[in-house]
C-alpha cells in the first residue's frame, strides 16, 4: 500500500501526487512554508492527509519558537480552506503548544499521534462500511476522486471500505470516475487499485449515469472534505451529481469520513466556503492549452444535501441523514 508521506531526521517527505502515476518524486520539506505550498498546489491532497501534513508542518516550525508556530498555523489553514481536517489538526497542535515544555518534541509527538489515529480510524471505517453489505453477494461500487491511502495515510476512507469488501470476497468490481479537471480518480485511485490487484474499471465523470441505467452500479462510496452539523457534505466537485444520479436510480449513496471531518461550527452546506481554483486546470491539459481564451468556472468542491445521502460512515458510528 502506497503512503503519501514520511518523516525522517527533521524532514517531512511528501510524495508529489501531481506527477502520479508516471513519476514517483518526493518533496523534502524542512519548513512549514514548504508543507503549506505542497498542500496548496495539491502535491499532497485528501482531507485527512492534509491535516496530518499540516501537523508535521507545525512540528517543523517548532524549533523557531512559539511565535513561528502561530504564524505557520495561519498560512497552513489558508492553504486549503474547504477541508476541515486541516483546521482541526492545526487547532489540536496549537493546544499542545500552549502546554509544552519541549515544543518541538511535543509537537512532533502529537503529529505522529494524529497520523496513528487516522490509520486506526481508517480500519474502523472499513469494517463498519463493509458490514453494510451482505455476505454471500458481490457488489459493483462506484467511487469518485481519491479517498484511498494517498488521501489519508491509512488504507483510505471510501477506498478503505472498498479494500475491505475485496478482502471479504464481496467486491465484484470498482468503477472510478476520472474526476476532472485534475484526474485524481484516473491518476491516483486507479494507480492504487492496480497496485493492489483490485478489479477496477476507469470511466469519465459523464458516464456514471449511463452505467447506473445499465444496472452496473450497486452502490456509490465517496469521501468528504467537510460535513456540516445538518450532515450536508462538501466533497470533490462532481460528488453532488453522483448523489442526484444515485437518488434517481435508487442506488445507495455512502459517505466515508473520520469524525474530524465534521464541522460543528457550520450549520449547513450553504455556509461552506468553496474554493475556486486556477482556470488553467480547465483550459489546459498537462500544460497544453486545449481551450480558447474564455471565462472558466472551476470550483474545487460541491455540496451534497443530507437528504441525498444514505449513510455517513465514521470510525465511531454510522449516521443516517435521511
């Protein structure tokens, strides 16, 4: 199983996911600024993974003192404003720094603890999610973007459930949306599935509805970047479309995310700030211009209202928004 990062001798090494699957390049981060840049530019991505990365970023700032840690916390949170795990991890690290003797040792230990807890949460979510599928049957699952090991540091959230279904003999096949415009499904989820010999088929985002019409999808399982108090969910753009299609075809639609993805300060999805990304992600493909000079709408996420969600699976319980 592929890991998105590792820490060694004062350096946090991040696998540059922008170059996958063709190239495996590691970014050696020695400062919080470098970690923030990796998060902002999607070298590391996935809500749980960027939370862990931010925690290590603050540990890297610790030798410069408490003020440096506080300054780093501000620009790390700004790197990806929609994913709540990032802010959650930063708040947790700051709480430790307020009661610390050896600042660096305390923050490094807390960052390691956050990563370890995420690994354990992934396992618990995988078990809870797989339990929703009957033994003796084999299922065809559709997933979107990447919610696997490279997005979490563990076995994955949505992909963790898929892995567990495969281990239990319940998985017939996983279908993956390309996930435009950055192709996280095609480049990253497909890479994980091929690496682990899990039967998988890649489709473009626009094919999902037709697959459902052909009765080739039994359930949709995706991750989340922020969950509001009313259980509305922000996730990679295209998730809302899948929820609508699932509802129209009477197919279960599952969200898998750790409890740290819940945002108690956001009442509903209408309050979630959706970041707009560079228009070149849409007008260019691998650096080649493929569109004229035209206005571009490029939100990174969309929001799925809770009434379209069959269940939200966390490491602690299964919520049924209804």
